[in-house]
C-alpha cells in the first residue's frame, strides 16, 4: 500500500492544480500489460464494431486525475479501467471506464452466467448487497423515468434490462451503496465516501461474457443522469467537467481528470443536444487546406452525427465522407510513395518523415477546427516501413472519432456549458487543472471535517495491445 501511495504522490509532479479555494480530487491509471500483445487490424475493427453497436443502440469533489501509463501509438488499442471500492466493508471491483455508457454496474454474486475469470491478470469479484451494511435496494417507488428501468412487483425492485445492438445484454436491479476513495491532504490520506446508485447485474449474455476485456463491470461517463459524473456533480462532489490528454509517443502515458485542463490554445465547439453521448456538429473536412466535396448533410442526416469517443481506437467516417477523404489523401501524398492495399486499407511504403510526404487534415466543426497531423490519421504496419489510412468506413450514419484522432491533444468535456474543447499538446508536459470559482462541494458525505486542499485518489489500470502484425 505504501508503494502505491508513493507512485500516486510521484504522479502529482507532472500535474499543476489551479486552486480556486475548493476541494480537488485525483485518480491514478496504470498499465497492467507490457506492449507485447499484437493483434491484426481486422480484430481491432471487430472490437470497435462491437463497441459501436452498444454505443449507438439508441440512435435512430473536484478535479480527478488519471496519470495514464502505456503506449498510445496509432497502432495500439487500449482498455481503461479503474479499481472502485463499494459497500461497507468496502470491496474492490475492476470496472471499465466508458464515455459511451451511462451508469456504473457490477456483477452480482447471484449472477450464474457472469464470467468467473478473465485473460487479464486480475481476479474478478462480485457484489453482494447482503454483505454490505450500507446497501439499499432501489424500490419501485423510486423507479423514476431517469432510470430507464421497470418495476418488478414480485421483488419491489427497480430492474434494468440492457439490450445491445450486437445481441449481447445484461439484466439486473439498481442499488444504492457507498463508494469509497482516499482524500489526500498534504502528505496525509483521509478516507472519504459518497452514496451512489449503481446496477447489480444478475445476467450477462454471451456477447459480454466471452469478451477478452472481461472485467467486473462498467463505469459510465456519459451525460445521462445515472452516470458517475452526473451523480457526483449534481451533489457538488465534483465539477461537471472532465478532461484527458493521451500521449501518442512510444512511451505512452497521459492524464484523465475530472476537472478542466487549462491551455490558452483550447478551442470549443458546442455539443449537439439532446444526446447522452458526446455529439458534435462536423461541417466539413479539408486536406491541405482544400475543402472536400462532401455534402454537410452527410454528417447529420438519418439522425446521425459525429461522436467523440475515447473508447474507440480508430476513427470512422460515413461513406459519403470516407470515399472522398481517402481519395484526397492518396492524391496529396508525394509521388515518391508506393501505394498498396492491405486488409482493405489504402497504404503507402514510407522511408522518410511523415510530415514531409503527407498532408495536414482539418476537421471543421461549429466554432472550431481540429488539425490532424499525419500520425493522427495514419496507422503503421508493424515490421515494415509502411503506413495506412487509419480512418475506416462507418457501418451506419454516425461518424466516430476515437483515440487515433484524440491522442496528443487536450480534450475537455465541459458538461456544464455543453461544449467540448481541444488543443494540440505534448501530453508528457505538466497540465493545469482548474475547477470553477463558484464550485461549492458538499462535505457532509466525507468522513473528514478538515479544511484545506483535499485530493481524492482511486487506483486504476490500462491495458495496451498491438494492432498490426
């Protein structure tokens, strides 16, 4: 435990806090696997397709810091997870951090179909409300429309049924119990806790239990009322904003924080309401400054749009945009490059700097433009000097921008002002994190009444896999 705390304290050296007289909170992410597991590009696309089916199923305290360890090259996929402690006495669970999911849920001990083991070097756990002195089942009287659930008259429980478009699903009921975390004051640790509502899953279908990414559950960061950030921010325990900065070099790493990373060059684009996911209005794409002949309606028709999703590894364009995008890149590259097709992707043999032979790309949103360097739209092929266009053709009407695009940038999800901001940034450098001056956290749920600057810590993890062999 002392070693863990030392690592967490050491991580603070690369993060600066702009203190506004309020409570601040930090979490830590670590990589649990060395970057030695190589996966074919088709396996990566398959992983993203399953995620998108789930993500798009409905389409028709302060600052929290995740110092990210691991690799974030274009040809790497990552699974972010955190260790959360629930119940009294507290029990630890490994849950995936997912901006595309709304609520926190973990496997119940009564779930006979839930997995008992995983390929990850962790031990799976299950939740037992009977073993927690602070657990309370959510009765039918509290089963409001916000839960998107049904009342079970037989048990008087607020039950949920999650059916994903890929055929997988989960059943369970909602409970209220204590979430535990550590607050840091100077060099001291103070135990803190907050009561939250989360799901206790009693059934998982094959699509979830067979995943190589099997964990104890999911920690949702969407805009829905049951997401962890919505629950905590509504009670003043955290600001209603979170940010991340993922390094794209071979050493990897980065930061994920509940709070606003400050950088003068950040530009903002408004979120498209009313969506639980993070939709922006993409208006056009430019290659070397030339706007591509794409009808802007292609990004908004059929209830589509553009989603910012850190859980997706690559990037996906609707067909009307994908074809002219690939053509424009191919036409703009240096004639010295030898093109070829690999696994359906347009690729090029490259023996020089990418910036010398590939164009820049601009994604033009309402009020802001995102500039992509070649490394942010290309993926490398391991073993040979070749790069492929990493953007894929979307299976539906929604454009999705994943880590391929989001790395080497500060990304701010400002839910209070309904906007997303970004700026190119060296994510190995210190970042300034601020919370609003008028933010007034409630301290009634903390075990400590001490004043001063308080930082909260949860231990987390990061899995990395090579994509191209």
